[in-house]
């Protein structure tokens, strides 16, 4: 549970249930000053432009690199982050790591209707290094969204744990892709998707009791 700290983050400023998670949750984690959060490099977009990069330091504090005044200067560094070649955080050492999946990062955005309301579930796109660079350099972006470095699992199949939380109820569930992540005969979205994929590409798994607690 996120708690208010001496950072001036008042309860009236951020309320988790009222915060558009895709655009604001990373700043919330940064301001909470809580250790033990291990976050892969995440480039956040606001009004079609990258405005900040978030990542964890060696103690699990979420750090923020503000890009609002120096986007052009950091373009090459942002591309390297998007391609999975470097990290602005220090929670992991990715130097020399080789990707077996070919997935460098993924882009998530929330479709909006013409009146600004959510229009369906968030959409996810998976990028190779070359696709990530093309996206950063040339492609038009949705108004808001994130691009996050892909962290390969220890197992051969991609799996994700999802937690739904409210003050009255919490639910933990996990899904695993049915294809091996390193099987490049299968398209990247079909072997990397989990909750964002169709039912025939994923399967439900039982939650380990230690994780559930």
C-alpha cells in the first residue's frame, strides 16, 4: 500500500483510485520514496512527446529523469533505452546481456474516445531493437503512453502476475504464453503476450502460495 511521505505528497493530491495509471502511476511511485520497487526503464509520453524516464536505483527507489527541457540532447540515449542497450537505473546490470527473444521493449497506450474517456483496454505493441528505434525516431505517438524495457523471464515462456486491489478486495492471477519466447518462427506478439493476448495464446496458472501472500 502506498503511504504519504515527507515529500509533500498529500492525500488530496494523489488518490490511487482516481489516477489514470498509465500516465501517472510512475510519478506516484517516484514521489512515494518507497524502497524495494524494481522497475525496468520506462519512457513516459505526454502530449505525443517523451517527458520523463523512470527506473529503479540499486536500493529499489524509483528515480526520474525529467526530459521536458532537454529532449533533443537525450534523443540518442532514449533510443538506446528503448532498444534495451542501456539503462538509466542501477537496479540491474544489462551490459553484455544477450536477448534470446529479440524483444527489446513494448509500447502501451490507452485508446481514448473523442470526449477523452477510455475506449477499450490498453493496447500493447512489442518491438525489436530496430522497431523501437524506428518508433522513437519516426512514428507518431498516441497522446499519452509508455514504452518500457522488456525483461526476459528465467523460464522459456513469458508469464505475468496481475493484482487487482481495492480497499475491500484483492485478486491475484497469472497467465503464461503457450509458445516459447525464444521460438522466432512465431511472431513476436504471439509469443510475448499474456493478459493482452487472445485466449488461444495464453493459459491460466495457479498462484504460488508464497506469491499470493
